[in-house]
């Protein structure tokens, strides 16, 4: 079940909380065959309520080994949290503080020499969350690659949150994911049977070695990345 709602928010800012904002796909031709760069701009993405310590987390997925050079969120350069560029569909998870504005642009600049004319066959896929009351540095990160279920164990401090992304590729259409340990927020696809999903959870009780997994239909290999944040 897709969850597009508030997780762990509403009891002040003494606890970390996470809000899923939006996912988006751009399959337009934005790749330059001379410079081997492409720029994808996602405009008017909701950022949620303004807050001096608000962290915007963005997951990015692209087909076939794209090197993401720079991600800006609301004009501010983001920092990588966790990444996987070993599969057919790669992902990266980014974060930055964006204290002002209730919406803005997310810009993804990518580079991949040797793939002239091919980059935009699936374009760029993103998912965006707002995190409140959290420390800027992740508490714990974990990754896994497995078919058809990727599983990690994640440590989460009391009053913390978790954000997860995964990708998969299939030779046929119609792939979907089933998550455990977090609530799914979105499933989106490019135009080459490349799939991207994101999920989150508030964990007020905290957890040691919490099991988080994503299973793909069609016996596809899942590439999974997860990060937890504790309260500031």
C-alpha cells in the first residue's frame, strides 16, 4: 500500500519526524552527446513546512551506471548519504538543509562518458522527503543487493526515523515492490523497465538491527539503500 502522508510528526520538534513530499520522473532527452552531461530539473516540488533545521532528503535513480555529479535542492548543493552504482538501475540518496520555502526545484546534473545518445532512454527518477527535528548526520546506513529480496538490518535511535530507496530492472513490464520494516511512499518507472521505490518510517521506540527489506516481483534483483536519523 502506498503511503503519502505524515510519519512521526505533530508532537513538537523534540523527536525526529519525516514527511514524504513527492516523486517525479523525467524521461525527456536532456543528454549532451558532446559534453556527456545531462541536467534534469524538477520544478515546484513540495518541501513542506518551513523550519530552520529542516532537512530535505532526495533519492535519485537512473538507468545503467549514470554518474551523478551534483544535486541541488532549493538551490543548495546536497550531500550524498548512500549510493549503489553496481546495478542496471543505480540509486543515490542525498540530503541538505533547506530552511526556507515550502516548495522548490530539485536539479540533478549527471555525467557518463561513452553513453552518447543513451542516457535519456530512461531519464531520471526522484523521490523527496522532509525531515524535522533530526541530526544532520545519518545515524546508520546500510545497503544490500539480492534477488528477489534485498534485506538489511538498521540501527535507529529512540525518536528516530528511517528512509529507504530501492531499484530494480526487469525484461518485462509490471514490476512492483513489497516492503517490510518501513511504509512504502512511491513506486515509479522509467521507460526501459527500470523501477524505483521509496519508503520511510518513524521509530519512536528506536531499534537495534531492525529488519528492512524490499521484494521485487518478476524475480528481479533489488538494490536497496537505507539510512536512519536520530533526534537533533
